[in-house]
């Protein structure tokens, strides 16, 4: 490997370590970088170089060509290590100039096979992680590595079915260094704190960054709110009879921190309720009104409440770098949007809030996740179940807290006013997928890169006419982090260890040391500098290089990351419509597990997508958006709950017996989530007639109290273990 390329890769590793540790990334390569390198199989050895020395620290020895039977993939038959028949067709030629056929290894896995000198045998059945492991659970002797959810892998590791990777960390210097640099990651994957056992390798879909964010048709906001004089329209609908009541104060003043409009720093803006009143209260007092009157009432409120701060660009309250909107102001805006379709899309109907796929429970749950952000409720976007660490240092379960159901009551009020899409309420109605395509939908809460693709040429929005769908700032809400209730921005949607991983089957590798070492070498390679690039970008043939063989790089979060080649960029648009993740998984075979860098995704994000994400990134960097920390924080409220907690075999058996906690609160596609149902229908169970009775019912009848006690015990053990490794 040429020196320049190695330096670029070391920069990647340095950034990853810095991000995982919650530190700002270094802008330069270390003066004496650790000599962690990809395993190089020479003869029958995969050798690692130790930090600061030339002699191997450890050797994983296995025979060339050792077969690794991989029952691993992402979540369907297209996302395995080999090409499926539909994707390959009669043969698919990729940007590397090679033609691939069904059943052949995808480029990433063909390259890794060559690097490690192993032979991969694909055993993946094309299931989600949970169902894939369930398929193999009783026949683990037929596979060497298997994918599964972190919870199931830990549970079966404790039960003795999976290899304890921690026993071999001294032979895995790259993986070991990664964990030592980032103890909170180790804390998230340790399955047994009495032994330090680790039963799976973690997966990161980006790390230490915001995940989901609000997105709006910002051109519609500008059309309604900006300009001199009053808003006028030839026609509008009437707003619905008001149901939603104010969440924010109705009197007094509230100061919030915002980023300055030019992004140069922060400043405080004041919401003056004494001068302007609360916009929801004023609209409710007026009752149903024309869409034109609603817009002019909101315009007057913005001018008065913010003392002219936004000038004639009132839309910046919602869509600017200096946005300061809250739930009540959003409800007022939704009322205006839904009542003015004639102005905004030339029809008689617009849907306000929607989810990406209203007939898919996996997407519908984003509605209550957004409710948590709107109304200051923790645990609705947790890394594990509905758990969060309170400012008292102990675990809490959002399902057992009245505040959760109070937030959902407010969301149901929006349904009652027709501000949440018809398709969300009635899944037999028009599918959500048509909302953005046909100018029918205003706003949802989702991933920036995939959803802002609608702005690209050849997609559905007419950008030449000013149509624009963009991420907007996280709302101001009431949060209590233990320092007293305050009005601030906080997001729980923070990237950490994902809920899936890959494990080594103890029965599969058996006494075959070659198999075991080859599997361990694969995991270690994935956390080496070269492996981390490979697992995101694929082989070098898909990356842009200079004449000397070094990577062409670009700046991402203050670090230099590789650029994909022009042919790769063109191909991901041709084959995946610009969706980097789908392209990488379906064609390259990368981003299936281990570390997925967001740099590749950012490179493929639309210009509009970068604009909105840039506003949010600036706010996070300047501290006006707070978030969980991937560390045991001084203020425990900011500690990100580990993705998995080290429950015992007996604990797991009890937890699995609490059936309603999984069947009634599922995030899987075709299953049930009563939090979603409450948004749609309100309280329908006689045992759950209000917020407090709902929380109590989950705690008592559905064994929530027992569940939380088991998790709290595991959390205490994890903290005690953390003290021994920090």
C-alpha cells in the first residue's frame, strides 16, 4: 500500500476513534500513528503489528482457503454477501468493469476473501437479523458466523451457543484498540459483566451524530409566511374546530438559544407571550376560520412574539439557521398549511404530518418518536426498548410513565383536527409514497439523505420552480435534565451501537481452530483502517484515486475521507436512484455490518439535503441542540443507554415471558404498537383510560415493573464493570 493511501486510511481511523470517544476529531494525522493494519494472510497466518513496534503482537493462524460459512446479511435476500437472482439478472456489470452473476460474491466480499485468503460460503436465508438467527438457532452446527439482534446474540451467548470473542482480544489488536479507545462501546456489547464476555461484533450505522430529523416543504412555509403586508389568496379552506390545547406558556417570556442567521455564533431570542399571547390559544379562541385568516394571525404572532426579529422572512422561525419553533407554533403552521392547499399545491387537499410508509409499522413508529422530540419526553427514541437513564442515575421506561401517554394525547388531538395524514389514520387510504411525488404532503420525521433525494433532477420536486423538501431545526421543548425544567432543544435520535450484530457459532466452528481463527480475523479486519474503508466504500476500484494511487479525499466533519469514483457515483444513481445505502448493500456488499461511515452517505446527499443537515450540524457543534453522550456522562440524564445490557440467562427467560412488552410495543413491520394506535384512536382499552392508568397498567399487569427491575440490576452491574475498565 502506498504511503499516501495509508495516511488517508489512518485519518479515517483517527476520526472514528475521536467520534466514538465523543471528542472533537483531529485535523491532522498523528505524529506517531499506531501501526494498526489490516490482517495480511501470508501462508497460513493473519498477522497484526502492535502499537509502536515491529514485531507481531499476536497471530491468528489458519490454513489458506479456510471456509467460513456466513449466515449473515442485512434484512432481505438482496442484502447478503452474494448477488441474488433479481439484482444480478443475466449478469450485472459494475463500476469496477467486472460482470457479476447470481450466487457470486459481491465486490466487497470478493476483495475480503482475497485479503484474508479464506473462502466464503453464503448460508444467509435473506431474513431480518432477528428472524435469521431464529432460523439457525436449532442448527448452529451448519454455520460459522450468524447475524442476529444484539439482544438475542447476548442471550444465546450467555446460554453457551456463541463464542466469547473477549477470550481472543489479545489476538485481535484492531478490534481491541477500538474498544479500549471507546469504553462506552464495550459497555454496550459486554454480555456478562462478571467475565467481560462479548458475544457479537457491533454494527454502527454512523456514530455520534444525529439520526432522524424533521423535514418540511420549506417553499410552502415561505409562501405562507414571508413578505410585506397581509397574506391574500383567491380561495382557501377553513381550519377544523380546534382540539389541541397549548403546550407552551400563555403568558410571560421564554428565552432560547439559537444559532445566528449567518452561522457565526449563538444568540438568545425571546418568545414574548405577554405581548403576543400563545398562538394556539388565540386560534382556539377564534374557532374555525379561513386559511387566509389563520396565516395572517400566525404572521402577526411571529412579528409580535419575536419583536420583529425575523422581519419579513418569518418562515425562518421554522426553516432558518436561526429557527426557534416549538410544538404550538408547529400546530399553528400545520393548521395554515392544511387550510391553504389552493395556494400551495393547486388542489383542495394537503396532508400535514405523515410517515414514510403509513402501512408499515416500522415507519409508523416514527410518529411517536417525533412526539417525544416535540413534547420533551425521553425514551421514545431509545437505543434499547424504551429505556433511558434519568437524572437520578437509574433506568426509566417510557412505557411506564404518564408523560408518554400525555404526549400521545396531544398527537391524537392533531388527528382529530386532520393535521396528521389520512393514510396514517386509515391505512387503506392513498399510500404515503405518493405524498411527496404529487405535492400532497407537508412534513415528516425521517432520515435526511434518503428523503431529500426528492429534490434531485429527474425526481419528483420541481426545484427550478422553487419546490424544496429540507431538514429543519429540532424544536424547542420543555426538558428537565436535573438542573430544573428549561426550554431547550434536545434530540434522543443519536447514533450509537445498532441493535444488530454478527456472532461466531460455537458449534459451527467446533474444535476447528482454522475456522475459529478465520472468523476472528474477519472481525478484526473490519476494525482495521483498511477494513473500515472497505466495509463502507467497498474495494479501491470504486474509490477515486490520484495518479500516485492515493485516495482523492474530501472534508467531512473536519477530516479527510475518500471520494467515490465518478463511475460509482453515476452507477448509484442509475441502479439505486441516488440511495447510497441501497446501492452499497445490494451491489457492493458493504455496510452490511461492522462500521458504516456516514461520509459516503454525505457525499451522495443532495445539495438541499446538505443545506438542512448543515444547519443542524452547526447547531449541534455550537451547543444549541443537546443530545445523549456515548459515555457515562457527569449528568447521568445525558448518558446514552447501552444498546444491550448484560442480563443473565435467568433474567432473559423472565423478560421473554413478559409477552405484552414486546407484542404490544413492537417496531416490526406487520406487528402492533399501541403507542401508534393511541395516536390514531385515542384510549380504546378500558384498562388504559388516561395517561396515569395506562402507565400503571403496563407497570403492573404487563410486568413492566419486574422488567425494569431486571434491567436496572443489569445497568448497575454494567456501571460497576465500567469502573474497572475506564
